[in-house]
């Protein structure tokens, strides 16, 4: 099955491929991946590599028990990151220079830092370097971790405005059941929409080395396909898969992209940005947002939760939905034009009164429609 033509791709490689024994990096599976990347580079295509494996690479270099502490894992990551970068660099030398980007969830959630990541990736690709991205495990703790490199790869693809995400794993793709325990399971060649039924096909983590399983791969595919980025899940242990991919064929499972591609800012709001507070709106504002694509005006705000600044990301909830006993009150997410303290002064007021109340006017919209993503579109 043919894939759509692509020019810029993010390739995600997991720990099970980088350090299959869990004790140091190996070129066993990486050579075929590196050859594919060099082939793409020769064709003028742009590749960003998201690579796991730093902790697995240095697992035997740090003395620890059977369950390493956070500090021990972070020390492993610090040592192993150098080994992992060296392993990749050796495979590409002297044809392709490698660049290292270590990211955290906070880097992605902050709009300014997110844009800086986007610009850095753009410059590296412009200068024909290979960006190699990994989570900054030496400083990340649970509260600020992306948690798995499948979702990190999706965030990277969105930031880079790639048109393809390639997730390398150790099975051929998504199956109708777990192929390790169900011999009759069949490979699904194409998924047009990742819905609840598809998500139920995911099992637990498939490797003792990595942190992700099929669930995180489907989460990543859903983020990217919603952003108009085709996603393919293939077997990174099979060198023939990359030959097939180079020929434009689908060697695994192809997740079809949403053809109605959203704006980059909306993709960031939907998947990456960190929520700092909540606004509660009346039924009139709820209808205007959902039915007419309007901006949120101060007049429609009835309550405010949390402390936030102008430009922060907030959730918008409908008060009427609570009164009706609805399971979900969420209307959408957006970047707010006023701080929480300012909104408390102008909520329920007409737009023309804002300047008189605050002494200035940052616009009639509390959340402009260009800075808004609706809840109903978050699950399309």
C-alpha cells in the first residue's frame, strides 16, 4: 500500500532497537535505519531522528539495584546520552553531521520555547544536519516528563511541521490482537481514524528495555494524524521494511492523516501546551463558540479559576453543562488576552467598557478564535 509523498519526516527509534540487550548501544538494527536516513538525505528529503536508549546504554555503568532510583537513572542518562550520540554519529560519519537536542515537557508547553525549538530544527535542516532529539532525562522528573519518546516524536513532528512520522518498533505494525500471544492475529495495513475501537487493540509495553507500548504509539499517531501528518508504524528490526519504505510502499500500518490540516498554533494548543487556569462561560457564549466560531468575549465569562497571565493557556468550561448534569463541561482551550486578575474585573462586561475599567484595551476578545481550539475538534 503506497504512502503519500513526503518531504520532511520524524523517525522515532526506541530503546529496544538502540540497546537491544539493555547493556550498551548496538548497530545491529541501527545500521539499516542509518542507511535509510542517508538515502533520504541524498534524495533531498529532511529527517529528524527521535532516539531513546540513553538509560539502557549506560545501565551497567552505574551501580544500582534491580530497581534504580531516579538519581541513578538520571546518572545513567547522562552517561548513556554520550554513548547513544556517539553510536549514531559513527554510523553517519563523514556524510552527515549530527546535532543533539534534549527537550523536556516544559520546553514544549511554553509557547516561546516551543517556537525556539521549531526555529532550531528549521536551521539545522537548512544546514543539512541531522537533529537527534531525546527527552532530557538527566533533569526531568515525573511532574515535567513527556514520559515516552513516542509522544515526544509526535510533538517534534508538530513543531517541525513534518508531513510524516515513522515509528520504528519490534513488531510489524498494529494487529487485530497481540501477535505475541495470539498467533492468528492479522496485521492492519491502514487505519483511517484512531477511535476508541482502535485504541482497545493496544496492549501493554512490548519490551523490558523501553518505556512505551502500543498505547503510546497510537497516542502519538493520533496527535500527528489530527495535525495532518501521516504516520507509519513499522518493524525496525527488519531491514527489508526500510527498502519498502524507500520505494514509497507501506511496510507496516499506515495511519491516514486528517486532510483538513489545522493551524500550527492550534496543534500546539490541542496537544502540547500546559493549562494554567479555567474560565467558566454562560450558555450564550458556549453556543457562540461551538456553533458560529466566535471569539470568547468578557461578557460571556461567569467565573474564573486559577491564577494566570495574559498569553497563558486556559480551559474554557460551560456552566450550563454542569446544571444539566453533563459528563463533560469542557468547551475548548485557548490563549487568554488578559490575566486572571484583569478578567475578574471585566467578566460579564461589554467589550466597549474594558478600557474604562482597566485603563487600557488588549482587544475585545478574552480569547480570540485564532488562539482557540474547541473540545469537539480535539477528538476528531
